[in-house]
């Protein structure tokens, strides 16, 4: 048996984001929707659960392999809203569209997805009314009917 060789950590390339202000979510079907983003969680990348590889021939270790496909997690955000958002979001819920996250440095992440859930929080005296929004990333080009991952467009210097 051979052991894995250690690797020394190098200096990261690119430029890190310095603050979470400001990130915005855009639905291509309604880029001026009545939502004012407050907290945005961009999509995660998920390799899925490992594929079990252990057999009766293993003698000490259980073995695993990575899956072949990658999943992107949902986008969630909290926003202030105009009550008219009910009309606007009703036209978007479960409708496939292009979505874009614009990061503080101006980079954009465009992907196919759909509005999955809109959940207003309790309306309370002394607190701005907020709504929680969930967007599902489909990775499916609904026009051309093919698998299509996200497109990251970086700004100069990143």
C-alpha cells in the first residue's frame, strides 16, 4: 500500500470579496420585481453522497468513490417587499427562467431555475415586513431541452 503524499497550500489566486454588501437576485422574466434583497445565500455546489465501494475484499478500510454528477443547491434570500409582489410572484412561481446573482464585485452567476417558495414573515410593529424566497437551480435549458450548468462572468481582476 502507498500513502497519499501531502501537498503544501499555495496562495489563492483572484480577489476575495471583502463584504457581503451588496448582492442582488434577478429573475429574467421580471427584473424589477417588488423585492429589495437583504440577505442572499447563493447556490451551493454539492457532489452528493459518496458511492459505497467496500467489498468483502477490503481488509481494514471502508472505501468510497465520488459521484459523477454535481447538484447546485437552492438560492434563498430575505427581502423587503411591496404587497404587489403577490401578483408579480404568482406569475413566476414554478415557471422556468434564467436567474442571475450579481455579487458585490460585479461578477454575475447566471443559471436556469424557478421560483419555488415565497414565505412572508410575521408582520410586527417596529420591524420592516420581510419575505423569504427560495429559488431552485434546475441546470436545465428549458428552451433547447438540454442540461446546462451555470455561467460565471467574472469582472476584471478577479
